[in-house]
C-alpha cells in the first residue's frame, strides 16, 4: 500500500485541494469518508466536498462531551448543504465501566486516563466509521502543532490500514479563514471567543492572543502528548 501512496504523491504533486478531492471522490466512490470535528478546517472541507460529490460519507465522532455550539453548527451545516452528517457514538457499556472505575472527569488525573477516555470515546468509534472505507479525508494541517509538521497530502495510516487524505495540509490558518469568509461558510461561534481549536468541552479552553493554536487543548499536558490517538 505504501507504493500506491508514493505513486499518488508523485501524480498529484501539483494538484490543488479541490483537484485532489475530486480525483479521489471519483476513483473511490462509495469508499471515501470524511471525518469532521466541525472545526474551521473541516467546515472548509465540507464545503469543497459537498460541491464535488455530496455522496461522500461525512461523519462526526460524538464523544458525548462536545460543546453545545458544535452540535448547533452540525445542525446548521446539515441544513445548509442538505446532507446527513453521520454520528458515531462510543459503546455505552465501555463508557459506563470506565466512569464507574475511574470517575466522570478521569482525564484530568493522568495522561494514561486521558488516553483511555479518548480511546473509548473517539478511537473505537473511528474504527467503526472507517470500516469498509479505502480513503479517509481529514482537515489536519502541518502548522497546527509539532506533532503534525511531517504530514503530507497523502499518507498511509498504518493503524487503520487506510489511505489518508489531508487536502489542507499545507494551508495556513489565514488561508482557511479567507476561504470561510469568502464563501460565507458557517463556523463554530467558539472560534470568535478565543478557541482556535475545538475538541471536547472538558478538554478545551480558550487561548490568549499569541498562544499556540492547540495550547487550549488538554492544556494541562505537555505539547508532545497532545494527540488523542486519532492521528498517529
Ligand atoms: S484532535 O485529534 O486533536 O482531536 P483536531 O481537533 O486537531 O484533532 O482535528 C484534526 C482532524 O481530526 C479533523 O480535521 C478531523 O478530521 C478529525 N477529528 C477530530 N475530532 C473529530 C471528531 N470529534 N469527529 C470527527 N473527526 C474528528
Ligand atoms: Fe475524553 Fe477529553 Fe478525549 Fe474527549 S478529549 S474523549 S473528554 S479525554
């Protein structure tokens, strides 16, 4: 599979985000899925994808701990584009066991606990969402953090055995915002309240001007720990 990725990288070196999406949407019709957190990058991608091929499967991992503003935006986005965003929930029994054993706010107590929570609420549902798919589209950008500098437009995701497409990998934050404003795309109102990156409510806080984009995510942890395991 790595050979295919190398070949696609060569072939699509000069292609724009739109062209890359269009290429894969056609070639892998019915086998391409886009994971949206409804963050700024993902809203730009939703707009592009809906214009190219609205049959692409779009899904959100609903951890049960998202912000109300995120759910509101989900509704607004579905209506605007006349699409269904598929929600994937964690396994109820596993959540119940975890909370009984470790408490409802276990994530603040250790990195290990935080990873267990992400595993149960995000990673396992992600595995289900990607079952049977060949292409996974995501809004990751290099600039977002030190853990993401090495990403390329097309990646091979070893843990999910899938080709991962990152159409905005080289975009800057201002490019994302120009796109959203120019096309009048709805975005999460928390972005205007100091939240450049939005995840679960208990694990996300606003940042001060000048602080790094993801410093409000799991703010009590070191930057090199700040991945939930979705993107390894
Ligand atoms: S995270 O791993 O730290 O939570 P981040 O918020 O930066 O990720 O988002 C990066 C990409 O991960 C998004 O573009 C999206 O593809 C995916 N993602 C993150 N959270 C979710 C979610 N709750 N549901 C679906 N996709 C998500
Ligand atoms: Fe749990 Fe926080 Fe991870 Fe959400 S981000 S799944 S609440 S640890």
